[in-house]
């Protein structure tokens, strides 16, 4: 009963995944530092990976040559698929189909595309896209040093057996027996049974598929990590650009106001600058900003306009702009909740009243006497 269950499972694998047996022809030859043994031939109209992806369809018919490759050199190296050719009975020579070969080797045989190690034998395959009337005759090399006769191998691979939708009633009483003697591709075995070599091949294919899927999942995880890192970098660039844009918008507002409030030369006397400077600072208190004492800082969230480079505008009592300065880089004060940004506004003319505006936020007004009393220094504060 166990053997019958194994037969059904293998046949199901053949129907679902397209596994077919490989004829053991034993045709062997050498090319450069490689020993090549042809193990079977298949004809296919298309090649598709068992776990999705692009399907390659033949212009004529795909001839798939399965073979064992042994690296007889002392160093690992890649098998030279590009040097291998297929000649048909009409003496037409074909080079290999690279995309189909790679998809079949990785998707069905579970190869990783890496180097083959010395004195190890690898099960692999090569794909040729040939006319439908082409009959494979020789597997060779471009330099002519390899010529393997495919006559004994051609059309020797049977197609997968179709599993019936219901199990015959006699199956429970007389289970199919796996053959224990005879060649692996013996076609006279009990109907419905799968040769031992084919069961082993299906098992190998299943294990190779698991390894390939695991490698793909690892690769997908790596790509997701790369995408996350790139997204974070893009977000940082966007935030920096947004900050620069805010500063630029503030300066545009100041320039527009300057143009709108500029006094007429004919009606307003020229005010001569005394070279006086107004120094000061604005202290921003934000208990949710998570500042670190002694580190650089700037405003966040609703205080995002309080940042280095923001304009500090000094105006007279009528709103005319007298001079413009800039906020300097901020420093977190002791306690970790206050960010202090200092500023200097130079070349401020003498007028009766002074009004300050920091980042478009209006500050208190001061008379000239008040400014002289506090030594032309201003301390401003904002926040909670």
C-alpha cells in the first residue's frame, strides 16, 4: 500500500510540475577540462519556471539536452554553455538559447548559476531553439573538439503519465509494484507504475525546487530591506528640500513687503545709517521636541518656521523695513526643552520706534529710549 501511495504521489508530481524521465544513454565525451555525459533529450514548445515568471516560447521547437558535467580541472569554473552547439541530421548547426537555458537550469534543476567545483559531477541541461523538422544528430563544440552522437538518445524521453481522476477498484487489492530489475527507462513495467529512477528524479527536483524557493525568498527580503533604506533616504532629501523651501518663501514675503512699503524718494527724506546693530535671541520652548542638551536644534511641527536662516526684520513705527538679519543655528539649553537661536541685525538707522518680526511672527515694539536702556539687545521667547 505504501508503494502504491508513492506511485500516485510521483505521478501527481509529474502531472503538476511536468517532470519527465531522462534516458540514460551514457554518451560521454570531453571538451577542454570538462567530461560530458548525455542523459536525455526532451522536445518542448515552451519553457516556464515552476514558480512563475516569464514563459519562453520556441520559434520552432526547443530541444533540451540533459547531461552530467564533471569539472576535471583543479580550480572551480563556470561551464562554457556558449561554446556548445547542436547539429541536426541536415548538418545545420545551432547555438544555445541562453534565456531558456538559464530558466530551465534555475527553475527546474535548482542550480544557482555559480562555479562548478573540481572533480564533482553536476546535473544540468542546455536548450536549443531549432526548426520543427530538425532531428538532433550531434552535441558538439564550436572548435570541433567535442562530437557526441545523439542518435541513441533522441526521442528517448517519455512524456509524463496522466493520472486518472478515480483510482481503479483493483488498486486496493493488487497495488502496482515498482520494478526491481531492468533498465531505469523500461517501458514494459506494470501499467501505472513509475520506474525507480524516475521517482528519484522527481524527489531530486522537489528538493531542488525547495532550495531555489528559499534562495528567492532570501533575495526578496534583501530587496525589501534595500527599498526601505532608499525610501528613508528619499524622505530625508524631501524634508531638507521642504525646509529650504520654507526659508525661501519667508524671504520672498519679506522682499514683497519691502517693495510694497518702500517710501517714495521724492516724498521721504533719506535716513542716514548710524551703523547701529541690534543683537538678540529667541528662545523656543517645546516639551515634546525631544531636544538633547548642548546639541544643535530648530523648531519642529508648529514651530517649523523657527530655524537657522529665517529672517529677522526690523521695521519703523509705520511698518517700513529698516534692516534684515538672519537667525543663527540653535543650541539646546540646559533642561532639554528650550532651543535658543541668536541673531544680529546690522546697519539699523535711528528712528523713534522699532518693531521686530522673526520668521513672519511679529515681536513687541520698542521705543528708541527703551532700546538704548537695554543696550540695543532684545530677548524674545515663544512656546509652552
